[in-house]
C-alpha cells in the first residue's frame, strides 16, 4: 500500500507545470546626478550631450521598459525640448537631439544625494522661496517643494522647461 501511495505521489508531481525558464532579470539601478545618469555596477555613464536615440535605447534597457510618452514642448525658454517619460517618474530632456537634462517627478528613482520625488527634503537643507515654491540644490541636483507641502515634487539637473 505504501508503494502505491509513493507511486501515486510521484506520478501526480510529474503532472505539475514546472517552468524551467530563467526569471527575467531585474532592471538595473540608475542614479540621476548633476552630469547625467549613472547606471549601477559600471563606471560607464550617460552624460549630458549624448545623442537622444542612444540615450533612450540605453535607459529603456536599464529600466526594463520603453518610455510611456515622448513629446516636444515647443515653447520653452531654451527652445523646443523633446521629453521622454518612463513610468518610474523619470523624464529625460533633449535639445536639438542631445541629452540636456532629467527630472524625477514621481517616486520611483533616487537621485544623487538621496533626493527622491515624493519624499521630504534632507534635514537641515536651506531652501529658497521662488515663484515655483521652495527650491534647494545639493551638488548640482535641484529639488522643489511646492504648494506648501512637506515633500519634494520635482528633482532635476540640466535643462528644464519651467515657467517662472
């Protein structure tokens, strides 16, 4: 009887759908900073001035998804700005086909200095009141706290299309 139970258990386990495919790799880390983007685990960088097509392709590969939107803002102080936006809150800005700035507008990625949209500014940081809200800068990375709220709503470096 015991042999029959073992045979039945082994036979039923053979019927299970075991997926032997390797799991999809997790997206690589990416840290926006004052000079552009620093992918995790490498000394290679994606600095300002690089070509739009290569930057979008590389960032898409690192984040594991394509941008959810690419469009152009025609009326910017710096001239027309093309933006690519990913659902992790990352927006990349391009002028004349060159990578010229980035912004974090939703929680998802953390910039150099530990700055992340949707979180409070670091303790002791000095803010300056502007027409946009309270702004501050740490090592070339800027952040904005608007509407009298406690959290950063935008973190950025490089060219932005803010109307002041």
